[in-house]
């Protein structure tokens, strides 16, 4: 009798130490995921780039355009935990591939479907919510993937490199998208970002993924994610750990006045790196808040640009360590924990936008906005200084500390 193959989650757990990427594989996947993150943001910012043209074509006022723009985050909030959990169970690369295929097709088909639909506002709002739902799984699944496949000493550099794709994506869509918008109209921007995403999906599927594993993963999803007893994560014990609940999401200031109050876990690291991490946090949260505070009290255009650039630039020190901290905290369920943190971050961002709009409307001063930005960043730094610890919660795959 032929031996029965292990379920995917058991195979991944039993061979965890043997499934890490080799250096050439890590380099290939890093470049591929960098491009994938770039395309993620290309698709995400297609609507903001085309808002004026869409409003003119469909007769939207500012309130209706704002509804379409903000609807993305309502979907984005809902699938963070799901994406992280699926990444931990079936593999982050498979979750990323399936979601990218869906949002790439949706983006490329948006112009055609928008013109076919009589209710343009309803369709575009629903489309943005669905795009948020599909893209919400990306970063939790990415965190899960890198925690399983990348050596611990290389995680920070790898994730920072991949995460840089978000800035590249916005730059590409802002530059190339503006040219396409001017010459060929707003549909070309959606064809561009959606089409490139689908080409990326084809490359990953044909060149990097094991097709049998992908089919097996789809089978597990269809069966409702059956879980064997020894692969269950002890959530109750996990969340009783001070290292986890003390990481009740610590706020970090948004990179600008409309992206405010994202929440993350403070870091967990080896004792030898505590001073380095402390310095990074002070630069990423403390100095950034100082420049945000100064931004609200200057009337010079050039000085404002310098202060805004410094505040946003210093945030990269904070962003680079966020996901790696969670991977070090609990590598066996890093995707799930990142999903929880990112959900709180997205919700806090929505609240921050509303609060920021209220402050602008009542005070009529941008200084109040930047004061709020500085206050949120300072609160995040204080939370880290009070509760940050160099304690690892579990050792994958045995959960030895639980």
C-alpha cells in the first residue's frame, strides 16, 4: 500500500526547518515580491489618480468621490486576520497568488464594467470595497511567508526590500498613470495596472510555485480548512502571554495628515539588539512627531516641504521593523498576529481621517491636524518604551514557551 501524503499543514509543520529558501531562491522571491508589492499599490491608487476624470465622466460631486475613495478601507479592514490565518495554514505565497489574480482581473475589467453599469457610483463603491477585501490579505500573508521561508537574520532586510515596493508603486502610477490619463483617458490606467498584475501572476504560477501544492491548497480551502489536533495554535494560552497582550496595538503616526493612527505591536527582539531597536523607534516615532509638530507651525513653503519629507522619511525606520517584530514574537502564527494588528491599524486610520476632518472643519487650521499627528506618534513611542520586551512567545513549530 502506498503511503498517504500528509495534509499540507502537517507537511509544512514537520518540514519547517527544511523549507527555508536557499540564497538564490530568496533573491528570486525577494525581487518577485518587490514587484508584486509595487503592482499592489499600482492597482490600489488607480482610482485616486483618476478621481477627477471619473468625477467628470460620471457627474460625481466631492462627497460622492470621497465615498468611492474611502470605501477601499472598509473592505481592507475585514480580511487582514483571514489573510494571516490562511497564510499560516496553506502558505502565504498561495494566498498572495490567488488574491493577486482576483484583484488584477477586477482592476483590468473595471472600465468595461463601469460603463456597462447604469449605477456608476454604486458599482465603483462596491468595486473599491471588493478590491480592499482582496488586497487586505496581502501583507499578513507576506508576513507569514517570510517568517517561514527566510532566515531569521535576513528577515528585516528582506521585508524592508519587499515593502519598498509600496512607494515604487505609488511613484509608477503617479508618473506613468498621469501620462496615460492625459493621452488615453482614465480606462488606460486600470488596463495598465490590472494587466501587469495578471502578467505577474502568470510568471509566479509558471516559474515559482509548485502546482501540486497549489491544487492541494485549493482543496483544503474547499474542505473548510480541516485542522489536525497537533497543528492547532493555542490561542487562549497565546493571548494570555504578557508579551502579546502588552502589545495591544501601539499607535504610530501616519505618513501624512490623511493616514493617521495606524496601530502595531511593539517589537520583540534579542537583548543584544534592544538598544538598536530603541534608537530606531525613537527616530521613527519620536523625531517624526517632532517634525510633524513643526510642520503645523510654519508658513514657509520650502520649510514645510522639508519638515513633511523628514517626518514621512523617518517613518520608514518604524515601518521596516514592524512586521519583523511580529515574526520574532510568534513565528508559527505571525500572519494571524499581523492580521490582528493591521486590522486595528486600518480601523484606527479610518477613525483618524474622520477626526482629522472634524478638526479641520471646527478649527479651520492645519496646525491642529499636525498636532494630532504628533500626539499619536508620541503615544506610540511611549507605549513601546513602557511595554516593549525582549521575550519570544513561541518557538515554531513546537510552541515550547506556551
